[in-house]
C-alpha cells in the first residue's frame, strides 16, 4: 500500500492517512455560525476517506471575515454548531482542523455567487459591510476598499482574538488549528513587503514583519493542548521580485518550529502583484524546500489531484501531507477511489462502515475481491 495511505502521528494525533481536505470558504454562514451546509460539505469528505478535514478560513473577529458569509469563532455561540461537525467527522474516523483567520484588507468582500444583492437578498443572507483593517492604509488593488492601518493597541487585540478563538476551537473538539498566514490576508500582509509599509516594530526588516505571526503562534501554542498539532499556512512565495521569497519562508518556518508549530502548509501568492504560474504540483517544490530547509513537516497543496503524483510526493520525501481543495469538491471520495485503484484490500475499511461491506460484496460478485 502506498505511503500516502500510511498513518502519520503528529504529537498525540494519529491521522489514518496523509490525505487532507484543504480549507475552503463556503460563504454560506450567517453571523459566522456553521449550519447544515457545513456539516454535509465537510462530513462528506470524512465519509470519503480523507485523513484530515480542515474547516474553511474562520474569522477570529467579525471584521476579519472575507465576506459576511464566512464562518467565525469570536463568540461562544459559534462553538456548538462547529462541535456537531467535529463529532460527525470523528465518528467517520477522520481528524478535523480549523483554519483561524483574519482577512485584513481583503475583508468585507462580496459573496462570489451573489455579487450585487438586492434588499431582499441582503435581508435573507444577513448582509454586512465594514471597513477592513491592515498593517498599512493601502488597498489590495484599485477596486478594493481602503483599509484602516492598525494601531499597536488594535494589533494586540487581534492577537488576543486569535488566542480566544483557539480556546473555543479546543472546546469544540478540534484536533488541529491552522493559522492562516497566506493568500494576502492579514498575517500575510504583515509578512510581505508588498503590503507592509509600517515604520514601527511590526514593519521594515523581515524580523519585524514576522513579529505578529510569530507572536500569535506562540500565544496560541500556550492555550492549545500540548498533544494537539498546530499548523501554519504560508504563502511560501509572493511570486514577485519585490515580495516575500522562499528563503524568507525557510527562516519563518524555523521560527514557527521554535514556537511549537508542527506543520507548514505551503501555499503561495495572494497579492494583486503575484504572477503565479500554476500547473500540476506547482507548489510541491515549495513544500520540499521548506521541509529540507527548516527540518519541519510540510503539507503540499495545489493541483495535486493526480493520485500517482500525490503518492510520489510522500514517497520521495517532498511533503508529509497532501491537501486537495478542488479535486476534493470534484470527488469527495478521492482517497477511497485512489486506494481502490491500487488494489489494496484496506480500501473496504476506509469506506464508511455503512458502505464498505456492500462494496466488498459488489467486488466479490465481480470477482475483484
Ligand atoms: C472554493 C474554495 C475556497 C477556498 N477557501 C480557502 C480558505 O478558506 N482558506 C485557504 O487558505 N485557502 C482557501 N482556498 C484555497 C485552497 O485551500 C487551495 O490552497 C487551492 O484551491 C489550491 O488547491 P487545489 O488545486 O487542490 O484546489 C480555497 C479554494 C477553493 C477552491
């Protein structure tokens, strides 16, 4: 059986295999509360055999949501609906993580599938609009809102919001927290010289630009149980000569590791200036560079839906986990299907118990099992 389907232990958590569902915004919440859509969307991946399912970017404060339809974890009322999803995913044998996020200057965007809501739609979807915040008062692009530049006191408040959300994630029963430091959102805006033009201790030299993400990692680690892993998603490169580079990410990954981060989820891009050349496995080299450069476990993501390529990424030691977003939407049973294709009899146990025995019967009838 391929190593892609071998277990991985991180602190006190053992994942049944190395396949992960990457966080995917659903823009389907109201007031940040999870609902039946999130249960079915995320639960389906656990039924399909993934080892770890990561909940979408979840705002640590209301103005940290990308849209008014994004999930939040700034209030205790948001714990129970997420806990219901945690319990379901656990019952299917998968682990579950949550991506804690602040959208920074890319907050208060329209829903991608409802760009221009009328009054009735606004009322039905609990429409909200607000001024985003950022390290510096420059918009993401010409069409974006101009953000308010955060004061030192407000930065401290955001750090506290991450810590409080982490505590709530623990109460909800999550196995993993992923800190969203990628894709041009708030923590990435602090890291990148493309967005951070501050002149205080949070801007200028790389050490200063790394300060807030590192402070948050350290503070979250203190309240996140020692037997539970902490991930950080980074934009490993801005894909721009004046921006953040892979060498910067190696330094950041070492600093994260020293503060108790266990896995670096190596994504990239997210600024208007980024020039990404995407293709199959286009970010795998980034995970490999960080894994070797910082001696830390990595997760690769980005057009990794080819099962042979995913298996090779693990077998060749380029990454420890393979995350899928769009390929998982296309086929929520991706792990079961990929394992079945190898002929491994373990596939029947990877199916939900409600399905495994029946599929085995089908294969017996067809002389395959
Ligand atoms: C519908 C959708 C929503 C996404 N939402 C998030 C998100 O909440 N947080 C995040 O870090 N990335 C998000 N992404 C990016 C994915 O996690 C992933 O990095 C990207 O799609 C590349 O992987 P893929 O080629 O497997 O789709 C989203 C992608 C999709 C398709």
